[in-house]
């Protein structure tokens, strides 16, 4: 299995259903958001408890790897994991720990907060069907709770943050790095908490026993029952866990330093609207710094400049789907009346070339295609947006929602959309809502 399977920089929602992103714009705004958040936040890396869970599991795997004695393993495991050198070994351990933890949450009679527990819904269904026969195989593929759990579980979703920002894992193999200084603070953080230290010890002991077994079929009875209890005690109460570990995460995530500090400082006032967080941050930067072209706020400036343009294009596409318009000309007339003869000129970003170069790949291609619509008249925009949507649909091997047959709008999808909306309202998120949730957890401590 190649290490490419571990990559999580690309948000799976970006290439997901056309149903939620008919113009394929997520890859654009997600790329721009990355320039602000730098690996720390995206649509799947957004939960402080998940950060802590993955940190604990990576720490346990680090200890297992330091203590391992492959000569004591069964021959099948020695071969399967290449004496521990194979990336599959680390992947299998991380996924195994996640499965044990999810079993603990499913089987406990204690009250827990399941919000944000990746895979809990699937695990609950499996537990209701299989109970103590719930499979806990020491493997990164077999016995998965989530489809592609190695990518979509805790370790997969937070891999980029742990390799690129925290630098705790090797970016290719996924093994914990060998730098002792990097892990010293993590070790101190968990060892000074009795339950976490004990859970780590029991997990390491249990894994050592399992690796010596010839039978790879692992079930609930093969796991020390105290492990399940400790998992619930350590991670079951989200608010308690976040409060306990936020002093550790605060300086590491560093949202109050650099460009994101403008978002951090305005969070308390604007947390109800993620989009407003960006606008208020730009205003704060404008007041504090005369040079709006400064590198310190470049990412925020790009987002704030391009969103009115992308938002208008999204609203025009919605209008094309509106049941009130049977012909393209009717939609063009509406654009002329609402926006003028050149509908996109007033909202065209002043730093368009710079913004187009700020992201790469598919996102850059799509953004530049849309920026070329600037000078078109309303009738031309109708034709070009329909063509652009068809290209996005073809790329995804999906049927387009709308076609132009002569001047007639032939729709697969039709909506009754309101054409009365606030032009200042943002349409796209730029992971601001995820930032709000994560930063709010840090501030709540």
C-alpha cells in the first residue's frame, strides 16, 4: 500500500457530490482558506477533542515502536509488518486503537458526549448487530468501522496537521518521528495525568500480547476490560477534555499569532456568523495596518476580495435554476436590472492575478476560468456559466443540472429561489465555521 493513501490535504468533500457544489467552487475557497489556516483547520480537521485523541494514539504508537521486540511476535505478524518497519504497522496500530476506543464508547453504560466522535454512528450500528463479536483486528483495512478508516478516521483526518504543522509524524511513512525533544512535552502532558498514563500502559501491554498470538481474530474478550473503562473516563466528556487540554493546544495551534490573530481577536463578537469573522478581521487589519498589501494579512485579503465575485457567480447560477425563468434571456434581463450591463465588473477582485496565483492545481484553473468572465455582458454570462457547469459535471462524470437549448433553459434540477437577498452576505465558508468551533473550544477554557 503506497503512502499516498495517507494524504489528507485534499478535502474529500471537494470532489464529492455535485449535489452540494454544482460549480465546483469548494476547491477554490478551500485552497484560499488553507493559505490562512496553514494545515491547522479545514472541513475535516476542526475538533479539539479529536486533536487530543489522535495525539494520545500517536503517543501510544510512539511508545509501542520504542519498546517493540519483533522476535516475540508470531511469524505472521513479523511478516505482515516487516518487523515493524512497514508503514502498515503504524497505520494498523492507529486504526486498532480507534476501533477499541469506539467499542468502549458503544458498550459503556456511562453518559458520554458522542458529538464529533469520528465513526461512532457506524460503530454503534455494528455493536447493536454484533455486540461482543465486534471485530477489533490489528489491521489497517480488515475489520474497518469506517470505509477507508485509515484515511477517514481520526488518524487519517488529522494526518496533515500532525505531519505538516505539529511535525510529529514522518510525512511519508507515517511513523512517529524520532526527535525526542518533539515528544517531551507530549509525554509530560499525558504522564502527569494518572488515567491517561495507565491507559497507555495497558494498551501497550495488550498490543504486545496480541502480536505474539498466532490467531489474528481479535474480539472484545481479548482486550483488558479496564481499557474500555479508561477510554470512557479519559475521552468521554468532550467539554471536560477540551478544558483540560486547551492550555496545551493553545500555543501549539497559535491562532492568536500571525494572520489568524485577526480572526481570533474578533471571534467573541462575531462567532455567530463565520463569514462575518472574515469581514471583521479584514476591518481590524485595515485599522491596524496602513499597508493592506502586507504579507501578514495577504491570505485574509485574498478571501475578502474574491468572495463578493464568487458569491455573485453562485447567485447567478441559482437564478438559472429558478423556475421563474424559462429562457436564458429572462435571467439576463434580471441580471441587467439588478447588477447592470456588466454584472461582474463591480465585484471583480482588485488583486485578481495575485489571487489566481495563490492557489494551485484544479482550484487555480477553475478560479482563472471564472475570472475571465469579468467583462462579459449578462447574455454572455448565461452561456458561459452553463458551459462552465457542464465542464465541472463532465469532470465528475455527472449529469449537468442545466443546459441551454437555443434560448430555452433545460433543467435537471429546478428550484424556486428567492431573488431578494443581502448582497453583503457571504455564500462560501472558507472553513471559517470550523475555525470558529475549534477556536471557541480553546477560548472556553
